[in-house]
């Protein structure tokens, strides 16, 4: 299985499929029979501004996979940057991004996936490295077109005492997947992995994470929530591995989803693999409908049913959005989510 190779060689046989355990709910091989020709080049200067433009000191734009990006934050620096990955037309393309945050540095990375109505196949590969004591908050808005196929895969390595916070928001596509794999060294490093998927029509969104704790005294906190309606499908896969000797690991995972129509679907697989004894680990998973009691009480107070459902749904995902540290980005994300809940 090699998505980048499939795009490079125009070879659908290399695409991941349902026989690959981690891809069984996001089968690309069965969907994409012919990999499109390479995407037409797009001038990044012609794509307008992104949603976070006014919050950042610099913006990196990768349009149809043209050019690799390397982001470096030196020791003592504190930066807020935008990374925009755009897909235009019906071609295929790949992009590679490297992010290095030096020891003691801070970075807020505001990342967007912006697709049009074309039937594109896009792959982004990110390599993220945090030095000792570095801080990074990564906020991802994945807004692909309904006919697009988009996969983002991030490999994250933490230094001792590092603090990495992530919030991923997905609205789905023909197939959309944001995957994050974290090498956690322990050593007092802190990890927050949050996500929200809001999927309607016939869209498909896949939020996948894997965290491997290799040292003592590491912390991972994860909260993911989803809302699906119409004939949409949401996928959550979360795996936390605590290696032998990674004592005093504190790892918590939660996934909760709302299904708002009879034909919508949620597939969830939260996993803990624990090979150490002295740990505090837990996971929780629920999939269901809106709380009918809460809806009844809202209507008893004169709130129309449609408005009551909207308020309850916003409150449901708001718990995740409220954990975003960057105030300006948090406000934009809240508006982005509200538009998709009411659209």
C-alpha cells in the first residue's frame, strides 16, 4: 500500500483497500479504478486568501502539489503561520511538508485543505518534529470538494517536555482522511489530539490517530466527536500503544458521535494496547441520537424543534472546539462548524 506511489505511477493497484486493516472503512482501491493524470499547475498567487490569513505572520501555499514546504521555528521564536493545501481540477497530486520546532520554540500552525468541485486525488505527507520543551498547536480545517479524494498523513515526533495540541475538523468528501501518528517519548511531554467530523449528503470522513508511548511519564488526552446525517459516513480510528517500560503513562481517549438520519453511518474503533503495568489509561465510545429529554425540555421552553436540535448539536461539538488555545482561530473554527451544521 503506497498512496504517494499510486499517484506517482498512476497505478491504482498500489492504493490502500479494505484488505488493509487500517483502511477497511476507507477503501480507495475499490473506489478509484483509474488514477487521474497529474494536476494542472496553479499559480498560488491566484488563489485568494485563506480563512486564517489575518491571524498569521506568513502563509505557505501548495496548489495542486507544486513544490515542497519546509517550516522552521528557531529556539526562542514564537510564530503563527498558515499552511494551505489546495486542490483544483480533476487531476492527481502529492505534497510534502516538513515542520521543525526547535527546543523551547513555539508555533501555531493553521492548516487548511481547500478543494473545488473537481474529481481530484490528493495526498499530503507531513513530518513534524518538536525539540525538547517546544510547543506546537496545529489546527486543521479540511474542506474538500464533494467529488474529491484527499488523504493527509502526518508523522509527529515529540521531544522531552514538548507540548503538542491538535484539533482536526473534517467536512468529508468522496473520500477524506486525516491521519496522525505520534511517537511519544514520555519524559513529561504532553499530547492533545482532538477532532470533529461534520458530514452530510453522501460524504465520507475518516479521522485516524496512532500514538506510541515509548518512555515514562507521558500524557495523552484525546477527544473526538462527530455528527453525520443524510447518507454520510464518519470513521474514527484511535489507537494508543503503551510500550513495555513506559510506566506512569496517563492516556485518555474519548469518541462520541451523533447520527441524525436513518441512512447515515458511523464506524468507530478506539484501541488501547498496554504492555506496561503502572499506567492510568482509559477509552470511551458512544454513538447515538440527540438526547430526547434535552430536546423535550428545550421545546417546553418555547424553542422551535429545528432550533433546539441545532443548539444541542452545537453544544455537543463545542466541547472540543473550546479546547483550542488560540482565541482567534477558535472563533473562526466555531463559525466554520456552525455553517456546516446549518447548511
